[in-house]
C-alpha cells in the first residue's frame, strides 16, 4: 500500500513539474561558476549595506529625523512607513542587481 502511494505521489509530482516547469533545471544562469557566484554575493551584500547607510543618511538630512526602525509599528505613520518601504526596497534592489552584474563582468574580464 505504501509503495502504491509513493508511486502515485511521484506520478503526480512529475506531471505537475512538466506542466508548471517547477523543478526543471533553470538554464538562465548556466555557466556561472562558484567563484563568480561567491564574488557576486559578496558584492551584493556590500552594496546593500552601503545603499542602506546612504539612504538612512539622506533620510536624516532631508527630514531631520531617523528613518523608521520598524515600519510595521503602530507608532509609525502609514505615509512614512510606505515611503520608507518603497524607497529603501527600490534602492537596495537596484544596488544589489547592479553590484552582481558588475562583479560578474569583472570576474569574467579577469579570467579572459
């Protein structure tokens, strides 16, 4: 009985994988080695920290107060929470993408 259930599970899983593409190899990042990936991760981490510090300093300078530490807190106004979330999310996201692409390009140039 257990074997039959296991076989049914595998059959359903395989069908779902074929229909949705989930579980299939993702070839978009094919050819990226461990070194390249590690350098890109480190660069993204550094860029995230720098972008966040710059954003916090800009917020303090512009609005004469600290940015919200916890935008979900009831002590933070909705407008301020949404503004902080949108701006910080966009800036940090762009910094991470740019750093990963630039670091990957740099590693490839060094190899060639």
